[in-house]
C-alpha cells in the first residue's frame, strides 16, 4: 500500500445551504484491512461522512484524503476516476437494473474502469462466486430474494477489487435473516483483506464490527475497537429488525441519550 | 502527501456507449415505440413525398424518352394586324425539303363537326374537330392504330374517317365499320387510334384524307399544323429555319413549338408542389423531435438514482452526458429507420397503383438519416446536460 491510510479525514466540516452544520470538524483515519461501522442516529451526519469518504461531495473545510489523494486537488473527472478505481458502494436500496441478469448488473460495475467487456463479465462471475451466488448468474433481480439482491450489489461493489468498500445501511431493507446473510458476505470479504466501512444507525450491526465510530451532531463522539480484528458472531437477531433500534429523539439539543430497546448495546 | 500519479478516467468504447444507450431504451419499450413513432411519421412523410414525386417524374421522363424530343409542330400565328394567319398551301412540301427532316406531315382543320347521326343538332360538336390529315401523319407522330386501319392512298379519297382515341370515346364508338355524320353526309369509321401524349389535339380529332376533305367538307387546303421529325441533334437548327421556310414572305406569322417541352415542364412543375409537402413533413419531423426531447427529459428525471449509481461507479459527467445523447440518437435513429421503410413502402404502393416505376432516390434516405441524427442530437442535448449536471449525492437521494 502506497498510502498509510485508505481514509484520512482531518478537521472536516460541511455546511449546507441554510447554515445546516452537518459535520463540525471530524478527524478519522482508516487503515487498509479494517472493518468499521460509522454509527449514529439519523441527522447525526453519518450520511454526510459517507459522501465525504465516497468523494461524492466536497467538504466545506478540512482535508479528505482517499487512498492518498487529497480530493480538494482533484477535478470532477479525476474524482470520478478515483471512485471507479478505489471505491465500491453498496446502497440500502440495492440499485440493481431491473430486467438485467445478475451477471450483467455486476459487470456494469466495471464499465467505467476501462476493462474490456469480456473480462468484465469474467470478473463479474468471479465476484458473484465470492458472494455465494455462482449459481444465480442469469437470474434477474425480481427472481432473487432481498438478501440475494443485496449480495449481487455487494458483488458489483467488489468486482473491481477496490481498496475500500462503503456500505450505506446494507441491511436496512432486509429482514434479519437476509441481513445476517449479507453481513456474512461482508465478514468473508473482510477476512480476505477488503477494507469495509458500514454506515448504519443500527447499533447491533455496529457492535458486530470490530471497530465502531459513533457520530452525533456532526462530531465523532466515540471511536473504539481495533478495525483489523475479527467481527463478532452473527446472531439471528442481527439486522434492522426490532431488537435494537435507536429512537429518534436525539436531536437537536445535542444532549439526548440514545435509548435502545433490547439487543446488546 | 499527494500521489504524483495523475488519475485519469477510462474512456468508454463506442460499443459500450451504444450498449448503455440501448439499455435505457430496452427498459421502457412502450414509451420508446410511441416517441419513435413521431420521428417515423415525419420521416415517412418526407421519404414518401420525395419518392412519389420522383416516381412521377421518372414516369414522365421515360415517356419523353419513348416519345422522343425531336418532334416540332408548325402552326399559323397572327398577322401584324392581329388576325389569324394562314400557312401557305405548299408549306408541307417546303418543310420536307429541309435536309435533316426525315418525316413531315400536316393536318388542316375542316370547318365542320362530327356526329353520331343526322338527328343531332349541328351546335353539338362534342369538342371534336374534323381534320384533314396526310397519310404520313401516323408515321410522323409514331402513333399506332388501336382498331381498324389508318388512311392510305385509296381511303384518303373516300368518305372514310379515322377517329382519335378521345374522339372515339366521346362519340361512344368502340368498333370500326359504323357510320358517323360529317358535313352533311355519312362517313365510315375505318380506324381508331391509340392515345398520343405528344399530340393530344389528334386524340380529339376525326381524321379524313386531304382530297376528300377538299371535295366534300369545304376544306380550303391550307394546313393548320405541320408535324415534323428531324435528327435529334439538328432540332434547334431546324427550328431556326422553319418559319422562313414555311412562309418566306411573313416568317413572323409562323409559330413553332416542341410538344415534348410541355411534358418536361410538367415534370418541373411537380417539384413546386413537392416542396410544399416536404415542408409539411418537416413540421411532422419537428414535432417528433419535440416528442423525443420530452421523453428524454422525463427519462432523466426518473432515472436520477441510476445516474447517481453510475457516478458512484466512476462515470464522469461526460460519460453520463454521452449515455443520454446516445439514447436520444438511438431513439431518433429507430424512428428514422422505421420511417424510411414506411416511406419506401408507401411510395412503392402508390407508384404501382398508378403504373409508375417506383423510385426513391438514395439522397432521400441520406437526407432522412442526416435529419434523424440532427434531431436526435438536438433533442438529446438538453436532457443529457441535465443528467450530467446532477450532483451524485442529490441523484442518490432521489426517491
């Protein structure tokens, strides 16, 4: 690895129009091979952190380095190239093209990397194999379960072997069984060396990760655990099901408590 | 620390651009068909208009080719005092002495009418004129007899008449051997002619021999029209000397015309009408283009999440732009292709129903392709710019 950190945020702030302070000075470093959760209630700024780390948006101040590149110095074209090469995204809503086979959906993820089409399809098949869907290459999204659809999306994100995988509420649309299935895939990818950041409001998933970064009101309030460690066992209840949900009365005075119901939080 | 190595986005190959553009269309077949239909109607109109007018012109040109353009007619003009002039009685013999002329003949209008029976009042002429004709007339006009025979050295002295095709129709005569009432006595119909596009006045005539016309119909012997054919390359030279040859005293009282010019003028006149219809086709095409632009704008609005996803996968703004441009171009090209085929089919069907040779010039197809490409590009530019300007975070947050 050429750079010491895959992600390095330094004093990052983000102010949206109307004086909404989404991030109020965030420092965060992620080394290669870590598995971490960025966790916080809605409105905490974790989505904005995803946008910063994913180079989808630029900070108001502070520096964001991804894979060693200072994104402030990059043009829109260079940022696009950086995303195509360095980052893989998994979204809550899967974002699979309807009517297109799993194989082609995954291959589409490599479209902007300059790899010839035939090799894209070969790599896509290999990526689907990695997430345990080698037998579902020709299935269309509507023929797959929710968990399988999200695994296709994970395969699309990792098909190009990006140094960093960003998962935004990857289990948010899934029941607990399917959520566990997706987390199992992420655990295996982590075990084989992929750096993974999961953005979630679900403390149970956060606790499952070896490193947890807790965000509240645009600041990091806690950061503990060793990202290089092994994730916890996946219990049947892991996922966005009822056992562990953060209630929403967290904002805006900044002093609220997180109350969780059930779970291990 | 910043890396020295510059990041450069990979280029999207042409086949990938096409695939991505086509994928967007495949996802919404109904809408694609409906908006391509607008373009198709416009293109079909233009191709059919061009095709039908080309077929009609081709028909006229082939007819001209068949009939020849070396036929000249000589007729009396007006005197200096504005009275109807007369051709000298020996005009035909004079014309025949002009070197390049290989055949010449004359007709002279007799001042009488032709009727089925003597019971029909004289005022009813049916628009049919009675003409004295020399026996060479059929050769000069390259006409043919549909039924019966043409006048010969014997019948031109008898009470025998040959009817032009139109004259026969108006008189209701379909066979030879019947009698008609001319100049106060019966004439026997011995022949009916086929149509003569170069000499429509003959089609509307009842033709008798010069001798019998002078004897029985009070014809003065002055020809009213002289027809002649010369070598093709000498037509202009012949045309120049004809007035002085026909009437050396008053060459200004002689009118010379070229019947094939009328057909050629008809071919040219058709194009004015064609331009009007082409304008209508262009309006249809414009409306089709607006339809495509509308479809594309809606498509961009609906597919914001896809755009966001592609940006997260590493697509540059330019690549998003080209994706939607390609989609718009494909949509419009699809319409153009269907329209060209429809236009060609319409042309063929119409031409065959009129017995014309179906002709669609290749430039019509070239123009159709060019028009669809231009329309597709113009219709696609604005939606593609909108798609490219969309910020990735806004696009991904879209519901």
